[in-house]
């Protein structure tokens, strides 16, 4: 499944970039994300994603690996995790792009998500709706945090 979300933020690109790398502040915007830890700054992180999807409460201990960065412009990362209770695996390939000048930054998230196991049996429709909702909540939280900061 592919997801894309673009958001315009009234903040300079450097401020947005620094916010993305402030793991505690950044993950506080992501619904269902808890216990985020830096394993190796700028390279590897871990977090647990907890969410209710259809009849399942999923909990994916996840490892996030940063694959590429272009300062102030782009981040490419992948994340993977397994919920052994419901025999499901999650893999996400994420690209974050920043563009803009002055006091406006355009932030774009593109994610490819693969889910296998019992959770996948729910069907793409239910999973896609839940993921779209979470991505909308996330981008709005990022926008509010950045535009609300002085």
C-alpha cells in the first residue's frame, strides 16, 4: 500500500528539519507511538507502535533505520516490526522531503507499507482507512507543534 501526505508549515525549513530529528518531540505527534529510543543518533531508532485496527489491538516493536539523508531536504528510512500475538509483520519504507523558502516549508511524506499475517486478512480497505487517519493526525500535530513554537 502506498500513502502520501503533503503539508504546508509556516516555519523555516531548518526549524522543521531540527524538529524531525528531535525524536521525543517528533514521535509525540505520531498516534500510537510509544517508547521511542535513539539507538544511534541519525541512523537507528526503536519504537513501539500500538493501535486498534478492526478487531485487533496490534503492538509492533519496531526498528527504524535511516538509509539516506540530504540535510534540510530529504530523509529516506525503513521500519520493520513483528506482533507475535497476532502473527503479523509490518514493513514501512518512508521518504520525507522538505522544500520551500523563507518562513514556509512544504513537508511531504511518502510511505510504502507492507503488512503480512492475520492483520493483512482484514483487507486493504480497513487498513488503508486507519493508516490515512493516522497520517492525517500526525501531519496536523507536526504542523501545530511547529507553527505554535516561538
